[in-house]
C-alpha cells in the first residue's frame, strides 16, 4: 500500500521515477520495487521520498505495514487515502489511556452527535488508527466534501455507502464528484 501511495503522489506531481531516484539518492531499481509493493522503504528512505514529493511523512508512515486486499482494490481504496492531508483538531480536552487492545490507535475521538447510537454513544470516545484501508462493515472516520464524520463503511455493487446507525440520520452514498477520504478506522469504543 505504501508503494501505491508513493507512486500516486509521484505521478500527481508529474515526476518521473528517475527524478525521484535522483532527488532521494535511491537506486531506481529499488524505487521500482518499493512502488510495486515488493519492498518497504527504510524510514530514512521514506523521509527522503516524502521530502522530495513535498508530502507529510507521518501520513505515509501510518500505511507502512498495511496491505490492500481484492475488495479494497475493487473500490479503489488508494484514491481515498488522505496521504497529503492532516486531520485538523479544533479542541483538545485531555489525554486518556490507550486500551491495550488498540495499540495502533493514533487518537481518541469524542463522538460529537448521536448519529451512531446505539453502537457509539454521544460524548463517548472511539480510538482511531489513521490511513487504514477499510473493509465492508468497518466503522471509520471519513472526510466527505469537507465534513468529518463517523459512519459504518459499506460497499454495494461498486458503490460506497456510509451508514448511520441512528435512523434519524441519512446514509451517504459516495459519488465520483465527492471529495471523499478515509481518515482512519475505528478500532474500539
């Protein structure tokens, strides 16, 4: 997955592999193996790649040991990972303990509304792992057209649907024109 994101970022910047290899002092053959997912870059190499591509290092680090399965390839998960965006947090209320069953959590997020009740109660906390590709029925943190929400992820006949648990809230069907990113996977409540 990390190689796919590196290749995507490089192509979006109209940069050739040769240019990236020169800027990072990484052998072009090794860079090819990284982009194909056959090898992971070292942390130093990843930092150099991110610097050359002008993208945040930590966002790609979250994808370091992640792989993409066939279902995720079918809904084109790579185009919905926010490798060059950061979650903006407007308020920090406290630190809370990270439960031992979710050690890969990056943040604890307070549920802002009752859209996911009864599964997630308003004002309770969920633990989020950033840039994790989701599978059908996972809970996730999403950005859609600039709004950040928590919903249940569903794939139906090549459509992505973000489902609310509370029937007072509408489900959201993702359209090609939507600015849609998977911020992270909800690991636990």
